[in-house]
């Protein structure tokens, strides 16, 4: 079984509910489980009716289950401070102010969020030895896909930077004067060391995502959600990150046969439309539908979350699928 499980999808489809329910299933199966929220909305606290922070905390009432909520904005600020600290130790005083200005500008640009979150994301994976399963409740699809695409992209970028740095040092050494032997700047160069560290981080993340991670997409039975899911499947396939299953959430419950009136008529028509869309999803995509979850009248928490967990047909152990309703 893979150690890391990701639930993605467009905003508002119910990723937090599904990822929390799956994490509960894993814990019930005897797996030490951590659910990680990278969604700025942080609904995990609402699901479990408990506050969480940047460090894992046990979920009250559930043995073997912990949760952590990553604050993306704080990650961006921490990322900026760490870069400043490292560069200030390597640059002359005359360059520090200019670098600070450039960093401030860089952290206001698209991609800063993903870059900062990526480092935290890798940190969680590197420090996951205490857990049998780590479940990621990811941010909406666009951000998630950019995040998951980073390792391969950044590996190539770092390779180019290292090549440029090595050629620059080589030219500097060849131009050295005053010694018969070339000056050896390459060995111990702090910038090369930093680039190498980053490269190893990206290689680790890429290997984990390809070999020890499972991806599921959550969608609702509406045209917009279906179209976005189609795009997400293509994007993840191009990144060599195949999706294992689809979770169709928020299906409309069918009224009892004896129920009549305007409301019942509306519900039956909606159920019929959603049934057609579900058939379309099952026929259109090569990825199997591993769960269909009806909308609950009450907020999904406590025993209702346990009911939702029973709707999931996603394997949690080598022994087979999770219990079904």
C-alpha cells in the first residue's frame, strides 16, 4: 500500500469531507494516520470540531488519527525569511538590500504560494515515518496540479542553474592570477551546495509522488465539475501521476415513492439528471468511480462522517477495500 494519499478537485466539491472520512477509515483499520490540510479554507477543524495547527495533533475521539493544518500565507512568510537568512550569509552587505527588494517582489508573484507550500509539503513527507498513512486534503485543483508538477520542472531548472554556476566558477578560476595553480572555488561553493540541496529535495519529492502516492479526484455531478475533472486527469497523466479513482460527492437523495408535490417532483428530476451524469462519468473516464456519496442534511461530522466513510470503496490495507455501506 502507498503511504501518501491525495484528494484533489475543484473548490467546494467536498474534498475535506472525503479526505477526513478516508483518514478515519485508515485509522479504524489500525493504521496510524495523519490528515494534512493544505486548503486555505481549513475545514478539517469543522469536520472534527477541533482546532488544529502547524504541528500534528491527535484527533479527539479517534485512536490513531492525527491532523495538521498548514497555513499557506504563513508558509510564504517563513519561506521568504529563510531565503533572506541564507542569502544574507552568502552575499556582501552592498547586495543585501537589493536582494531583499527582489525577494519581496518575487513573493508577490504567481507561483510564490506553490513554492512555499511545496517546501512544507516535502517536509511532511520526509518526516512521515511515524505514520502508516498520510492523507492530503489539497487546495483546489489548479494550485494542486501546479504543486504536483513542481518536482520534475524544478529538477530541470536547478540542473540549468548548476551548469551556469559551474561554468561561471570555471571561467573565474581560469582567469585567476598570482598563483601557478588554478584557484579552487568550486569546492565548498555555498551557492552550488544550496542548489544541490534543492535538487535532492525535488528528486525525493518526484520519487515519492511517482512510487509511493495514490491520487483521487473528488467531483460533484455537475457539468463544470466534470469538465474540470477531465482536465485534471489529463494534466496528472502528463505528469506521470495516474489517478486511481473518482469520488462523486453530493448526489441528491431520491424521495420516497409515496412522497408527492413540487419538492418531490424537483428531487426526482434532479436525481434523474445526476444519474445520467454519473453514467457519463463512468463511461467517459478510464478511472473507476470508487464512491458515490449522497448529500447529508446535517453538517458532516461525528457519526455522519463515519457514515460517509462507509460509502468509500477505497482500499486502506493490503487485505482489500474499506468497509462499504
